[in-house]
């Protein structure tokens, strides 16, 4: 046994984490820890040369400001010294890191380690239980993390808000911290962002507009509400909106009134770095709070922000972005100005490789006239024919949608029948394998083939169900189309808002003949309608 030093110079360290149990928080409070450490230092005749505190930081990480500062001070000390904590868990709950410091770093730098409640004192050789206690501390952290995750998941499944702060546009209900309320100050900004997106502005253009108008970014707004905007060092420019921040708002279903949770999670109970969770594993509970954006607006915006907006040399805004497609290759058509005099569209596949598709080119102005003319035709029909036109539109919608639905249902029935057949085949294979009628190798090969087929059929079944649902929605939406088109009765010039509200896609076919004999089919697929209308360029 080593002889005890009479005047050991010690540094006191205290830590408290939000993960510490409620029952232990009072006894583990920073004040109580320091009082206890000071008392024992005085009782043992130690000289206290520093006090270090990390409050609100988990013991599973050793990347703590005051812990790092204390260790650096001790290692730079020209004389032997010690580190004293209330118990081992205050120093850390990561067993590997704990043992590394206590058995490697500290002894090599003449640093003693003392944990009062665990009877650990490295000045002596009687610390056999230290490794076991360190493992138990890590187990406690693992178990606590597991429990916290379980509680949060249960809360999320029940539609409760469990984030650190409310999404931009909302605030936490002061009477129920698990519920969101619309923030009257920022909700108008959210609505404006969606309207700007509908008007063909890119996320970067929207960000620039918000910046020019002096709108605080979400983090700066939170700091302003907390009274820390002037002293915060987290950002240099509080109105510097970025395109990715705008996109996050535009893609967030929380603005539909749905609670979306479990989008990220920590790598492990030791590594607190957040990683993205696959979208299919998100927890979404519908209609938990007041929506800021309606479903129609949200769906339209998702459609257009998913389109990569290529820069063009014409400097002319493209109100058709994301709408004009090639019917042969299915790709969005490129907006270009090939001769430097007039803008137009060409097949993007053809632009890259002329052997793979044809031009399908059409002047911008010609397409504008065709689309505007077709919309005005619908408006005139609605005004002239009245109820007759409405009935014809209903008939067109029901006929077109009904044919597709019937086709999808037949395909669905076939797929489900085959899935059931494969279940029976696999069951028979199991029986033959168990009876030794087929070899294990043969069984594995055959069962794998059937399982792959069943997996593909299951995906097809899910896709068909989604298509049926979509067609049923279209068939039932004729009235919505008529209500929407009425908004533009007096409009004489095509605009982006009109396009995104009325039209789902525009297919431009390859032109036939040339010169005055030139003919070109343009297929306009309207939203809410199962049928499509055609124009000729």
C-alpha cells in the first residue's frame, strides 16, 4: 500500500445530466456535489486548486467543456495532483473511456483519481471493484437511454409533441407542452413561403426574398423570443435564409396539422450525433393540431420543388417548370433558347443524345397560347352550356377514371391470387423438406425464388392500391375543378398560379410535316379530371 500524501492538491468536478432520474436529481445537484466534495477535501486535508462543472451534459460523452479543461489543467500541472468526484458516474458512464483515463492517462501524468461514494482512490491498490462499477454505470446509461426512447416513441404514437422546440410557425401550448399552437407572428411567413413556391419561385429565390425583407431565420427568431438575440453567437447574420431552410419548411407535413416524429435519432446511447431515419419509419399522426397549409397547396408545392430547376440563358421565367413532358421518354422537357431569338421547349433526352429520342420542340409562346386557349374554352363551355357542360365533365371523369380503376382492380385481384398461391407452394416445400423428399439445397433455391416473386407482387399490390385510390380521388373531384376554374373567368393572360392549380401535366408530341402543314399534338392533363384535353400547335 502506498503512503498517503498529507497535502494532496485536488481539482473538484461535478456533473448533472437531464437523463439523471428525478429521484436522484436533488441529491445529485451541482450545489450538493460541490458541498460534499469541499467538505471531504477539508476533512482529508486536501488543497482545492480548482472547481469544474458540466451541467446538463450526458456522462456517456467525454466531450464536455469543463471536463476537458480540467484534464488539460491537470496534465499541464508541474506537480502531482488529484481529481475528486462524488462517484464514478459523475466522471463518466462510458466504461471504455473511463478505464482509459483512470488506468492509462492519469497514472502516466501523476494524476490521482478519487470517487468518494464508490470508495475509489488510486493512491491505494484496493480498487478491485472499480471496473465492475464502471460497467454498471454504462449499463445504467444504456438502460436509461432505452427507457427514454421508449417513452418518446409512445408519446409520438399518441400524437404528442416531443421535440426540443416548436417547428417554425408554431409554439408550444403553455398549458400542455405536448401540443402545438399556431404562432401568429411566424405562421404568416410560412404561408407566404408556400405561396411564393406556388408562384414558381425556387427555394433560393424565396430565401433571398425573405432575407431582403429582413425576416429573422428560425434560430434567430427563437433567440429573439428568449431574449438572447443580441448576445447569441450561433449566427452572424440573423436574416440570412438559406435554400435548404426554405425546403425543410416546404416539405414538413407538420403544417398540414399532422404530428411527424422519429425523423432523426442518435447513433447510440454513447454517440449523440443525430442520423436521419428512413421516411417509411417516421411516426405520423394526423390532425393533432391546427393546420397552417391546406392539403391542396402542400401537394402542389411538393410536386414542383421535386423538379430540379435548371438555369437558362434567356433570363425569362419559365412558368411551365415541372409541367411540360415528353410523351415518348417521359422526362421533363428542357426550357431553352436555341437560336437566341425565342424561347422554347425540347426533349431533355434528345438534348443529351439525339439517337435516343426526338426533339418534340415547341415555342414557348405557342404553348402559352394553346394552354390559355384550352382553359378559356372550358370557361366558355361552363358559361354557355351550364348544367349540360357540368354533366358532361362528370361523365368524362367517371368514364375515364372508371376504366382505369377497373383495370387496376383486375390486376390487383390477379396479384393477390398469385400471392396466396405462393404461400401454399412455400408451405408444401417446407413439408417436402421436412420429410426429406427434397434436398436442403434444392429447398433453399426454390423457396428463395418464390419469396422474391412474392416480394415483387406485394410491391405491385401496394402500388395498384395507391393507383386505385388516386383514380377514385380524381373521379370524385370534378366539382373541385369547376370551382377552381371559376376563379379565372376574368383572367386574360396565363400565369403560374393558374397553371399549378388547374394542370397536372402537359405532353408535347413530335410535330408532323413542316412549314404551314406543320401539326403538333399537345395533351393537357387537368388536375381533378380523369380525362385529358388536346390542343394542336
